[in-house]
C-alpha cells in the first residue's frame, strides 16, 4: 500500500453526514455528497509497476501547495500525475475521527479510497467551515484493502501479515483486533481463576475428608496433567476451527465439574477426577496466545501475548484472595461458624468444637466453588457473541468463502512436533510457567506448614505469585521485542538467556529462605522473573512456523504444564526446601538451551547471519528519504 497526502483548495458549503455499522453488516447512508469542503486529504493507491517501482513506503504530505514524497521509490512524475488527476468525486467516505491539534472548529478525519468501491464503516460528519483531512490508505495504517467489501480497521495494520495490527492501543475495544485482545486475556483470566479456585481451599478439603498430604498433592498433579494433555490437543483444533470456539468450549467443559464439585467431592478418588476435569481450564492459555498471534504482527506479538497472558495470570493470584481470603470466611460466617485457626486442625479437638466451627467451613468451601463456574459460563457466551477469530472474520466463514485453505489437525500437529525449536521452547517454558504453577500450588500450604499461617493469611501471601503478572510478563515480552528492534533475533535470544538465569538464581534463593519476611521478599522477586521469562519465551514462538502457530503454541504451553507435573512430584518425594532447590537447578540448566535455537532466516545466539530478506526489511524500516515535488497548477 502507498499513502499520499495532498493539499486541495476546495471550497464548498455542502456538508455531509454518513452513518454505517462497523464490519460492513449494513450500510445506512443518511446523506451522500461530494465532500468538497475538505482542505486536506490523503489517498491510497495500489503500487503497480507503472506507478511506484519501490517497495519502500510512500508518504506524500501536502504543505503550501507542494507534494512531499517520502521513500526511495522511482517514477515520481507518474506518482505526481496520478495524484493530480484524482478528484474528490472519486472518493468513498468511510471514517471520521478527531484530528490532533484541530483549528478553532472541530476538525474531522475521513478515511476513503480512490476509484475502488469501499465499504462504509463509520459514523461521521464534515463541518462546512472546518478544514478536514481525508485519509485513504496507510499513512497511519488504518486502511482499506484493494478489493471491494474489505474492512477499515481502527488500528494500524500490516497488509502483508493478513491485516494484523502493528500497534496495541490498550484503551481501545475496537473490533476486531482490540476486542479480541481484551476478550482473550479476560477469558483466559477467568479460566485461570477457575483452575486455581480450589487451591487455597485444599487445607480445608484435606481436613474435611481426612486426606493425607500425598493425596492432596496427587490431586494437584492430576489437575496439571489434564492441562498438559489438553494443551497439546487444542493446538491443532485452533488451527482448524479458530481460537474463539475452542476458548468457549474450554470454559464450558470445565465449568460443569467445577460447579458440581461441592456435591461430587466426597473422597480422595472423587477429588482426583474432579480436579482432573477442572484442569482442562489450563488449555485456555493456548487459545489466548493463538488468538493474539492471529491479530498482531510478529514484531509486536511478544508484547501483546505477554500483556494478555500476564494480565490473565492475575487470575491465579486473584483466586487466592477471592476464594481463600474473602468468600471462604464470609460463607463460614453465613453458615454460623466463627472460623478456626491452625490449631483447630488437630485431631484431638473436642467433637463439639469440630461440629460447630468446622462444619460451617466445609459448607463454605463446597458452596463458593459455584461462583467461578458461573463466571466461566458467562465468559463463554461473551466470547462467541462479541468477537472474531481473525481480522478478516471468523475461520468458519473464511473457509466457506474459500479465503482459508482447510487445515488437517493431524498435519498441523505433525508439523509442529517435527521442529526442534518447538521442543526447546517447550522445555524453557516448562522451566518458567511450570515453576509458576508449582509455586502457586504449594505456596499456601508452604506458608501454613513452615510459618504457621492461617488459611486466610497464607492465601493472601501466595497471591503475590499471580499479582506480579500485572506487569512482569508484559515486561518480559516487551523487552524481548525491544531487543529485536535493536539487535534482531539474536537480541531476543540474549534476553531469553538472561531472564531465565536470573529466575533460576531466585528460585534457589527461595529454597534457602528461613524467615517469613525473607520468604515473602524472595517469592515476589522470583515471581517477577518467572513471569518475565514466560513472556520472553512466547515472544519467540510466532517465528517458529507461522502457518501452524496454534499447534506450536499448544506444544510449548504443554511444556509448562508437563514440567509443573514434574515439579509437583518433587514435592511428594522431598521436603519443601530440597524440592525448590532441585527446581531452581533445572531452571538454570534450561537457560543454555537457547544456544541450540535456530529460527529459519535469522541468526542464532552465537552463530549465523540474518537472511538477505530480513536484512532488507530492517534497512527499509530504518532509513526513509524525503523529496519535495512542486505541484503543477
């Protein structure tokens, strides 16, 4: 796409107002005119050989009657002639928005395209006495396509990457890009909240059912095993059916056993199967990351994915606070109990005291598990009703129209598994997200057993693991993207190494913490670098194989759950401190696997060179030129 801005001396007192619904579902023009009141506008044209011979973006900006050509293209006379011959009558009005630094009157922006039939997507008006800017094209990236019926987007896009967004306006909910972004992280956050909603209640369940520590840990392991299995399974399903439906299906499938868990959990075996079914929620992460990859360019996908996953992972910390520190004590009071401290877990407690207080606690934990289940069902409906799979639309519709080639789930899975990079990233992700899951599972029990904290206070402390995701995971993805701008793929890989090394050191330090304050401090520190490492890892994932990103995301995400299982087994075999120590050593070792990463077309950590195509892309982006062309009258 090429963008131009031309100053026109058009004067017309005829104003217009156009209304249309977004997405091109219905056009409802109230009034149509020639829009001759416009003083500034820009036009987008298709760069064929007879027009512009360069691949460098063109930006011709009008100032004082001159045309300013920006870029390294040739045949400037042809470009100028095309601009000179284009009249305002050829333009189809599309979109209005406020101009930065407008004149005294409220200026508007109009987006349109030349000659080609365009789809009206906005609600706007042009005031007869204001200077307005008519934009067509990609001067700001918010352009239409070359074909009739294509959409206009509210964010900057990259046409070469299937209209993926090249910016992340966080406060926008515009459909499809930012709507998908926000629904992706919120829906995964709800799934994550539900996944861990039972964790702060495990000590209560253990006491109510007279279970052993081994039985409790076995249930936690089964919950993670379910996540590992379903993460691999949903990857190819996402490639075939799209992220939207798979996300909703995941939420519904786990909401049912969670909502009924208060009735189902009566013994160790029923706890095992219930937690296994609830563990399906962990696969929502794959849907979230694949959805983000479908909406944002690879250059910023790391930041977008890290933001989405980081904010969603807050659900883990939020579940500790909401379920363990708020709803649980609240419902204990509702059921007539006054709570109990750690001492009441002693089996020698008088029977009368047990029935008066602990019966209320049991009713409380059985009741409150209904709330996260309801959240899942509500979120499942919202995702289906108000979002899109891709910038062009939903996968099912695109396949029906022939815009997408049908994908075999098994072929997608096979291609993802045949790539060495998939397995290396899966191991590294296991050593960051796996650590996060294991620490989240153990933290509440750890602070109760090691430092004598109550259920409520231990849950509040353990919530720190989730809360740091508010910024830490996004920071890891952002730093990785920044390193890519400066140093390419090699920069990404060095960020990966450094973050994982620091994470490993922090985990080992946590194993040596012996005071409550020291343990809390190191817990927060290791949680920051665990999350940052996870964000950095998924910033590399979209580069492995663009066409099967869903399956690759599934494999890598499954690595996180698989390692979480291994780490949970460590807590069955060793005491807290030795289990955490071994976990830290494995993290340190995984950092050096980055040397073996080899992304096609990009240089590695220590060896190799970028391909000519990659080098050209970087030079084009960094070195624009500018030429001024006098306008002919």
